[in-house]
């Protein structure tokens, strides 16, 4: 492959996604330490994390509108720089309320990146599944490093330095992105924001059969993934009796699988079809999540890491499916709107998993998550077998 400017853009978009993901994932391994420090419940911390993911989802739609008005490069720089600043502020939160509020702000600025970068790449590459898969791999790569770094630092120095380290990662990448990525021309610099948020066109877009079906699948899958990202280390500590450091290492292995699976599923979606790739990932995710609870010993955890990691990578197949259904002029705000809807609904996975765990235990909580992944797979099969045509 001859390296050219578009590959530079792809690489730096992936690194920018790495930053926004790293900052959010650095929280999960130190949740038990935060709970102890603030004397909080799993449900309360789950609400704070759900608030962060909710805000992350909400900002997807306006990110597309802002990119159309100011250019993709400016919005991505705002996302990376803002994430670094909010990580520092989160580390200095004096109590649970302040922690939750700053976590929401962290989600807002981090959420400005993904839809904008994906739209930029969809206009730059023909094999968008592969490009989106490589871009999305920035998340798992962050998951590979953030849990180990946060757990190691948290164990030795406390949860505050563990979260603040995200800024040390983010600032150099923001500088590199500013240096190497050329300014991008806004596509609608003169259109008023009010014109872009009229309700009738938004409802029309979301009601299209080609959008509704993958949207339902994305909402279910995102709910499960948020539950796993927020509480897998806590599950391993509470149920499997792992140490915080060991749970962080397993969490990193989960993301190592995801790093390869993102690209693999994206390529599969380009070559064997979007729905087949989505279905395979959902099935693997269901089996893997159930294996964390029902699988024996180390074998159960290993199967969970591999299969749930593969299942949690369905985004690199489902996002191209949305792009296929959107016209070029719709991809900025349209894809941002779709991302907002399924990410906002899916953000409830954090508080949902925490609430079920507080009420019925972590075993039941993870059984519910695995059942939802399996339900999504069954929905895809039903659509194919019964010929609904969605």
C-alpha cells in the first residue's frame, strides 16, 4: 500500500478516537476505589457513568451540524483538547455530585469526535467498512492500555492520578493532529443552526425502514457494551475474586480482542454483507457474555474475553450500514443523529447493569446482558428468514 495523505488522516483520526476512548475507559478499573472513597453504591456510580455516556451520545448529532458549519478538523481538535481538560477536572472532583457533573462534560466533548471523523472518512475511502473498522480500532487500543495503566496507577497512587493520566495521552495527540491534518472546508458554513434541527426531516430520516432496523440493533448492542465497559472489571473482582490489577489486565485482553475484531468485522461487512457480519458478532457476544457467568474457571473467562470482545465490535459493521442508507448530503448531520439516538439509549446500560447488580447480584446482571445480545441476533435471523426486508 502506497502511503498518502488520506492514510495520515485515517491514522490521526484513529489516534484522536484513542484519546476520547482512553479518558472514558480509565474510569472503569478504579470504580471500586471511587465507590470506597465517596462511600457510594454501584447504582450511584452507574448513574454517573450513564450520564457520561448519555452526554457522549447527545453530542453526536450537533457534532455533525458543527462540522458542516466549521469543518471536521476544528471539531475533532475540540474533542481531543476538551477531553484532556475534562480528565484533569474529573481527577480533582471533591465529591460524587461534582464527579458526575464533570463526567457528563467529559462525555459531551468526547462525543464530538466519532460521527465527524466517520463522515470525513466515508468521503475519503471507497471501502468504508474497512476504513471505519481501522478508525474504530482506536477504541480497543485505548482499552488495551487504559485499564492496565489506570489499575496500576490507581493501586499505587489512588484513583485521581489514574484518571488524570488521560491528559498526558491527549495533549500530544492533539498537537500532532493540529500539525499534520490540513484544515477542512465547512460544507454548509452559512446555513443557520435552526434550519438543521427542524423536527419533521429528523423524524422522516429515523422512520425509514433502512434506518429503523439497524437502529434497534444498535440500541440493544450499545446497551450491552456500555454495561460491559462500565462493570466488567468490577464483575471480575466481585464474582471471580480477581484483584483490581488482575481484573484490569483481563479488561485489557478484552480490548486486545476488540482491536483486531473491529478491523475484521469491518472487512467482513464489505465482503459478505453488513447484516451477516452484524449477526455473527451479536451471536458471539451473547455466548461470550454468558460465558463470564456460566463458564468454568479460567476457561469461562477466556471464552468471554474472546467472544464478547468480538461481539462488542459490531459497530464497524453497523455504522457502514447506516452510511449505505444515507445520501452524501445527509451523512454529516444524519449519521450524527443516528449515533445520538442509539448511543443515548444504550447509555442506560451502565445504570441498568449497576441497578440489576445491586438488586439481584452481578451474575444476574451479566446474564441479562448476554440475553440481550442473543435477542439482537435472533432479530437479525427473523428478518432474514421471514423476509421482512428491513
